[in-house]
């Protein structure tokens, strides 16, 4: 079977995924959830003209000749705290003390900050003065937040597919959106495979290794805002694999994800079990690390089988699984941002599209990449030490120091 390019393999995988269903949640529970509908403004922001400063609401024309040497004195006829609805109307020569955020009184067209007046007693509970002297000129609109200057009613705010951030929740609160339609969190069943795997708390035994992929992949799944059903370790026996996959199907998860067991070894049963009760396209992808990759469906549930080597599993997740999770989560799909970096050392590849672990540092205003340890697919320490994956295109077998390449920042 010929090797599929990474681009083609990813496109084929994504073609099998659609967003999951939706639910409506209280606004307070919507952080990091994916919006399932477009949101337009239900009211202007601000919804009324208000003061941006503690000071005095005035007619700007009354202060046309005000200066420190020749202050203008106005009669203070009202005191307007935030949260009130003043019914006063100012006449020329009058002012109203006003707090930040308080509605502007009728007739006033500007606010003079309290610092520009002779009113110096600002302790809590101090009543407004009878008169105030002002030392500065103003123009109409100064220190006034006009109705609708931020947002107009009906204006598009947020689009479906947007992951809600803290500031988005604040905006929705301002707009009175108390209940928010969001995509539900996808559920992913995770299993590892292999008789060689030991639980993390087990003492090492000859020929055995501790299961690391479960912890790495669980954390990656959680970083993608999905619910994880950890099925544990499948032994290298058909009945063990069948039992765990049946459990995933019974739970009606949205994706089954495995590591190891999808190669062509005599004890790799996962692909056979998947094929027996579903369909499987077993690919060898033209990439390094992570050439073995399985994709198919078990009882109608999408299945992705990653390689068992820890770095291969990590890279395979970022290249294939994360985009699939973004799609079923309802996120608007965008290409993962790449940065251009300069190689601080020469490197070689075998001609497959390669994802090499590296440290990218700014040096003299240029992002420079240094390889992080040896690039074997079992060297998990290299991923721990790296902050980027260098993307070397297929067909490129060597690059010299100083050449530029694309990178994903981790």
C-alpha cells in the first residue's frame, strides 16, 4: 500500500466528522464552551449616555473662557450617583455632581473631572457643594460615553463555532444573554494496548514498560475540552480488545482513540477487531514520526488508532486527532498557526514529512530553532524539552544551518 500524504490523510479523516449536538447552559457555566449560534446585540452598549469620570455634568459652552486664572463658577443643582435615573434638566450656568457610569442629566453635554475643580473634599458621604469653580474649558462630548458608541442594537457580536473566553462571557452578560446555546462536550474513549504495559505505580519488570500514553493522551484530550472515558490497557488478546471496544460502543462515545496495536505484528489485534464489527482503512502515512495510523469505524463510532511509540502518539494526536476533535466540538476550523524559524544547526530527514522536536528562541530579533535531543520516536524527553515542532516537507532530506522552516509552537 502506498503512503498517504499527511494532507490527504487528514482530509479523509475530517470528512467523517460532524459537530455533536447542542445544549443550552446558564452563562456562568459557558467558559471555554463552543457557541452553537450567532449572537447579535439585543441592546446598545452603553445603553444610555453616561459619565466616564467622577466630576460635574455641565454645558460645555458655559466653560468657554474658563482657566486657572479665571475660573467659571456654576450652581450645583443635583447629585447623580451611578444606578439612578435622574429627572433633573440643567439650565445654562448649572452643574450636577456625577459619578462614573451615572446617566447624564438632560441638558448637559460634557463632564468636567473633579480634579479640574475647586471641590477637593471627596471622602465617602461628602455632600455635593452648592457651587463649583472650574478651571478648564471643554467641548461637547468630553468625558461622556455616548449611547451605542461601543455596540449598536442588532450588531453581530459572536459567531457560531467560537470558543467562549472570559471577556466573551462579560459581553454576553452586558447583552442580557442569560442562557447560551453551546455544543455539548464530545466524549472520547481512550485505550492503550500491549502486554508490555504496566500501571504507573507498578514496579518495573523485565521486558515491561510503564504505560505513559494513557497519561499523555488523556491530558491532550482534556486540553481539547472533551470528556474522557479511560478504558485502560487492552492485553494482546482478541477478547481483551473486543471487551474494551464493546464498552466504548455501549457508552455511545463520539470517538474511540487507541495507542499501539495497529501495526502489522502478530499480536496487534485492534485493527482486526474493528474490521470485524465495522470498517477500517489502515493507512501508512508519509510522516515521521507516526507512520502507522488506523482510521475507521467500530459499530458506527469513528476510530483512530495511533502508534504506540510515545512521540509518535503525541505527534499523531496533534496532526490528526486534534483537528477531528475541533470539528466535532463545533469549532470553526482554521489552520493551525505556523511561524517561520531559522535553523541554528543543519538537519537531515528520510524524505517523509517530518515533525522534529526543537527549542525556538529569539536571538537578535530572529526566531532560531535548536533540535531538542535525538529524534527517536521513543524519546519522550525530547518533547518535554521542546517548545516547538519543526515541519519538514515531504521530499526534503537535508537542510543547512540558516535555512528557514515552518514550526508549530507547543
